[in-house]
C-alpha cells in the first residue's frame, strides 16, 4: 500500500522514460557495486575514512539496478520513509543535486545516515532484490551517501523552504540526531528554535561516539552549519535541569520542549577488579579520543594506549572502540563476546572491517574478574568459556557457562562496552513526565508526546540504545505532532 | 566563553577567581561544582563553586596549582575568558538542622567547604570548623569561615599557626569534648580517608566530598566512578558527597593516580 503521492511521482514522464531505457532482466543481471575501501594495512594506522565513497560512474551503474518498483517495499524499511526510487532514479539520470534534494525532503542528515545506518537491516532488507530475487539488494546506503556528498562537495547545498517566523519559542534538549532532526523541521515550520547541549561541542554520539574513520566530523559540522543557516540557535555548555530548569524555560517563554538527551549512562558488569586503572567504559574511551582528541600530542586530555587491549561486547560501540585501539597502536586488539559471531549486534560491515584490520575475536567468552599490578593497573583477566543454550525471549540463543572451563588472558587495557542506560539528568529533574522502570521517558509512540502536553521526547532517551535514523525519525514525528498541537492551541 | 572579572592570590599556589556565569550563579546551591576547559586543546576539569553572586551574575572558584590544567587556568588574568564552563553539576549538599556539625576542611578543600559552613549555620546548626594545612600561608579563607562558624580550630603540620598536628587531632578533640551530630570533610583524598576512619571509630555520621578524575561530569563516561557501600557509583551525578564510612578510599586513591 503506497501513497498516491508516491504513485504520482513515479508516473512522471522522466521516470517512465528512464524505466524504458533498460529491460528489468538486464538490470537484475548487473552485480552489486563494491564500495572502494582504504587498504586495511594502511588504514589501521590512520583516522582516514575507511569507506571511500562511490565515483559518479559507479553510482550511476548501481542506480541502474533499481527496478523503480510499482510497490517500492524498500521505503517501508526506512524509518523516515525516504522516497528511495525517486532519489535513486535521479542518480541514474545524472541529476545528483535533485537526488540530494529528494533525500532532504525526509531526512535531516543524509550524509550521516548513508554512512552509519544499518542498511542491511532496514531499507536494503526490504528491497525487491532481497525479498523476491534472493539477490544482493540495491546499495541504497552507498547511493544515499554519494548524493549527499556530491551536494556538499558541489558547494550548492540547498536550504529547504522556511515558513515565515511565527515567533513561538521552542527548546530542544540535546544536540544528537533526535534533537537536530526535530530542530530542522520546527525551524522550517517557522518556530524560533534553540538547541541546548550539555557538552562543549554539538552532535551527541555523532561527535563523541562514532569515530572519524567511520563518520568524518567535518560532515557533522556541515550538517549543523546548515541548520544554523536555517535559523536554529545553539547553546553549548548548558544542561537543562541543571543550568536552566524546566521552570526557567517556561518563564523564558518556551512553549514547547523536545527532549533528545540520549542514552548516555554506561553499564558496567560489576565484577571484581572492574575499577582497576586501565579499565574504562566505551563512552569514556571514545569521548577521550573523539571529543577531547586525546591521541593528539598537543591535547591536554590523556588516554591509555594499551598494547594488549580487550573490548568487552559485540555491538557497534565495541567495534568502534576496538578499531580505535588498533589505530592507537594496540598490537593485540581483541573483541571478547559471550555469544557467537552470529548473534553480534554490530553491523556486518563493521565486523568485516574489523577483521581486515587484524582484530582478534574471542567469541563465547565472558570476563569473570580482573587482576592488577601493585599500582592498580590491570594486568590480566579471567575468562569463562561459554556455549549457546536455549533461545531467550529475544530469539537469540542464551550463552551458558561451561563449568570449570576458564582461561587467563594478559591485557593492559580493557574497554567495557556492554550497553548504555538512559541519561538520568532529565528524568530526575523534570516533573510531569512519566519514567518507565528502565529509566526511559514514556511517550505516545504516534506523537512522541509525554504526559506533559508541552514536552515531547525521542531518540535513545525513549528507546534505550537504538540507531541514528530511529532517533531522527522520532525527532521528525515529534516536530509534526508538536506543530499540530501548538496550532490547535492557537485557533 | 566566561569572562574573568576578579583574581586574587591566597598564596603562591592558590588563586581565587571571580567569573561571569549568570545562569550558574542563579541556579547553584552549596556543594555544586562546574567543569572548566581552558583553550581548544584543554581538558575538562571540575572545580567546586566556592560562592556565587546571583545579582552580579558571577561565581567564585578557588584553584590550587597542582599540574598542567590547574596551571593553565591560574595563568589567566582579569579580562581573559575561560573557553568553556558548564554547571552547576552534582547533587547539592543536604542541609538541615542536625545539631552540632564539624566541618573539616584541608588545604584548598576549605573553599568548597565555605558554602556548606554558611548553609549549615543558616539552618541553625552549631558549626565548628576545623581548618588544616601544611603551614600558615596555606590556610585560606579564614575570615570568611570565622564569620559563619561558632568556633574555628586551626591545625598546621608544622605548627606555624594554630595548633601543631593533623586535621584528625582537631576533629578528635571536639568529639571527645562534646556530642557531634555530623561531620563534613573536604580535602585531599588521603585526609578524608583518615577523618573518616576517626569518625567511624566514634560513630559520628560523616559526609565526604570526593574529587575523582572526571571527563564530562554528566554521567556519560564513568571515569569518576568509586565504590560506595560495595556498589559502583558515579561521583558527578550520584555525588560528589557520599557517606564517608561507605567509601572505598583506597580504591579512590589508586584511581586518582591513573594518569600520573
Ligand atoms: C560508539 C557508538 C557507535 C554507534 N554506531 C551507530 C551506527 O553505526 N549506526 C547507528 O544507526 N547508530 C549507531 N549508534 C547509536 C546512535 O548513535 C544513537 O542511537 C543515536 O545517536 C541516538 O541519538 P539521540 O539524539 O537520541 O542521542 P545522543 O546522540 O546520545 O545525543 C544526546 C545529546 O544530548 C545531550 N544531553 C543529555 N542530557 C542533556 C541535558 N540535560 N541538557 C542538554 N543536553 C543534554 C548529550 O550531551 C548528547 O549530546 C552508535 C552509538 C555509539 C555510542
Ligand atoms: C567535584 C570536584 C571538585 C573539585 N574542586 C576543586 C576546587 O575547588 N579547587 C581545586 O583546586 N581543585 C578541585 N578539584 C580537583 C581538580 O579538579 C583537579 O584534580 C586538579 O586541578 C587536577 O588538574 P591538573 O592537571 O592541574 O593536575 P595533575 O595532578 O597534573 O593531573 C594529572 C592528570 O590527571 C588528570 N586529572 C586529575 N584530576 C582530574 C580531575 N579532577 N578531572 C579530570 N582530570 C583529572 C588529568 O588528566 C591530568 O592531566 C575538584 C575535583 C572534583 C572532582
Ligand atoms: S535513511 Fe537509512 S534506512 Fe533510510 S534509506 Fe537511508 S540508509 Fe536506508
Ligand atoms: S525495492 Fe529495491 S528495486 Fe524496488 S524500488 Fe526499492 S530499491 Fe529499487
Ligand atoms: S565524569 Fe563522566 S560519568 Fe562522571
């Protein structure tokens, strides 16, 4: 069931003509494009981006594979429902800027999502190729990145149309993808939007978490600059609930608040020795390296540069940490994961890249305790061998300890990456909103509105740890709903 | 960017700054701290808000020069700007009328102690302040402390001022003499450890304000973690004040040396 709008777009003359230039049989015969990548030997010592991006030629070739389906199921796999065939067909006909404009109709940060979306589980998992042909899907993510990069490099970045100012003040808590997407839409509707950020730099996890070799910070800067040009105001070093209270915001005339404060509280395993020196959370490690640039000798912030680094966990964060450790000179950079590789939540591409860079995988191992030297520096860890048992409620097979089967591993640095919990600052300091037992903010999932009509929330503070695109989707949904709510209040 | 509007030397190594920060001055309470960054390559370092003037929109920090980052800050002059400052952070001190409160502050710890002394006196407590330092010239804020305390005991290691001896001697003297309902201690970790051991012996409830290494100060990284009552807690959001008798000071002392 696709909307009339999509069908009307699809019926346009140029799309029709383009479809007729090539038979579907020939389109499906084209093999999926390979992303050019930096050499693993070289890149494991630099911060340069690993994926180098498609050339125009490669992109056009890949765009030919898309069948411009009558029922583009790919769109249902995208949390923000990007009009995928429209942008892909624009690439096919060489209208790259038009492709970028199509992306921006629905996505606030296409250059970011083209890089970090788990496409294989989202849009690409619902592509006709995957579903019906059992072939590799159209490389939607690569194409998205291509169009967004092309626009940026052309210097002809289009600013969306902005409604005349209505003077209504809106506050956004947090400058992660949820807050940025919300701010972008609200400013388009004509609101006076201010984003408050606790840290000294903007972008949330895009800034302090995801490393440069996967998401160059320049891209985040340019996206934020775009929002600034559209009229969004940013206040760094300002913690809502501390620097400014909920009442302060009300008194200053803010008529709506969107909370996108993320899931910034790292979990530890609470096992003996976990507070030894050299053991830290993934957030601490990545923040030191990314936000504080600790690897730069000029920077005042220190970071341990271990030679034998163990990262506990199997998610994107764990992959980012272990690959960072490798770049900071680890001779042995290891992933310790209690299930098997099949259950790893990290993106397949990240696991592949990690392997190529010489990361060692200790799957079906779980740390039991740590021991340190006389100064308290971690020296070794005791690992429990695991096996897979019955599936748990999530459908993944539960890891079970093999009694008595343990082994010591020498390490000089350990990074704990076993998940995050919602940031407690807003739940603790705001009244009128409801908090779930997990510490997330309770919202109406259609509107993202909290129990307080004036307050909306989205992203990781609502979902627990999720993804960039889901956070953005929430921000956009909240903007729609808040706009409707405020307009209803006016009339 | 926060402008420095006042600078005063308490001693060669201890500097008091008055800094423009209207929002922080307005919302801070006793016990809160800020995180400060000097220069684009600077690190984020926490300092307690020693006092604030909401009318003027300024806060006061008292900084002891110990290493690279405190040195950088202390080199700034009136008219210069602090690159980044965020706060107020942490939980405010729990203030009520406990009865008799002993405030044991060592070295530069007297600065963060001052707003607590003030607030405790304001709440109706009998406040006995014990100030300690290595020598006379390192005793800071004595006049302000006297102004808000019912009694002040000064201890110096070398006996150059007040009584000769450690802070614990001063605290013990009071405990032996009268009923103490609460002890608050702020200073070097090793000092807080010994105060805590002393008051545990006499079963005097004690609060310590911990000064661990931090990065963000918002609960995001866990660099500031300590073990309290056998559980891992984050000083920046669960503290900085904790029941001293539950704090694993040995672990904290170890972790403070992580980058030395
Ligand atoms: C290392 C790492 C790698 C990841 N890799 C991927 C990936 O490849 N693909 C993917 O889709 N997802 C990935 N994720 C997950 C993704 O980054 C998050 O789901 C997403 O960033 C959530 O967005 P958000 O806007 O909800 O919160 P965040 O990005 O966490 O931003 C929240 C912001 O709010 C600020 N804040 C919090 N409280 C306050 C307050 N009271 N006042 C003011 N500001 C406040 C915080 O400082 C922060 O900047 C990764 C996460 C990490 C940590
Ligand atoms: C809640 C709180 C309140 C504090 N209040 C005051 C105060 O009012 N006055 C005062 O003088 N000091 C205070 N401190 C201590 C102060 O933050 C620092 O310990 C001190 O300034 C260390 O910086 P340095 O580089 O000069 O010292 P060094 O001894 O050279 O530090 C060595 C390295 O250790 C790391 N480091 C040490 N301490 C910290 C820290 N706390 N945060 C981040 N990194 C650190 C840094 O990486 C530094 O490069 C407070 C600490 C806390 C946690
Ligand atoms: S935003 Fe993400 S899910 Fe949507 S089309 Fe782009 S890559 Fe796919
Ligand atoms: S489902 Fe696949 S082939 Fe069909 S329109 Fe979407 S991307 Fe193109
Ligand atoms: S300083 Fe990062 S969690 Fe406390």
